[in-house]
C-alpha cells in the first residue's frame, strides 16, 4: 500500500509504502521511503494514534480530517489512514 509522505518542505506525494506486523508490543508499522530509508511506528490504544517504535525522535500526530492522521518525525511527514475518535484534535 502506498501512502503520502514528504521530507522537509516538499509536498506530500504517495511515494512511501507501509507494512504492518504484529509483535509483542502490538502492531508495528514500517514505512519505507523510495530512496531506501524507513521509519517504524507502533500503533497505540490510548488515543494518541502512533508513537515512534525506535529511535530518539518523538512522533508528532495531528488530525487533518476524518479518516487520516498526519505524523511527523524530524523532517519527515506521513499521512496515514486512521479511525479518528470524535473530538480528537491530535497532539
């Protein structure tokens, strides 16, 4: 599955792929950039959406509209499909 992603000030484009796997800590998403880089995110059950599964950078999550969340890690940005709870505004 392709998802919109971007680095820096670039516009989001459906250039990244996403894989889902279940592990001991729950669902882990691996997002792969076309140039070979990747990020791992862990899906949370506490309403935050996702958190960084590894590394020192924290995932910043916002809700741009129904059915999606935007996730930023450093200068990289992703738009992920998500079930957004009523009243959610992101963090």
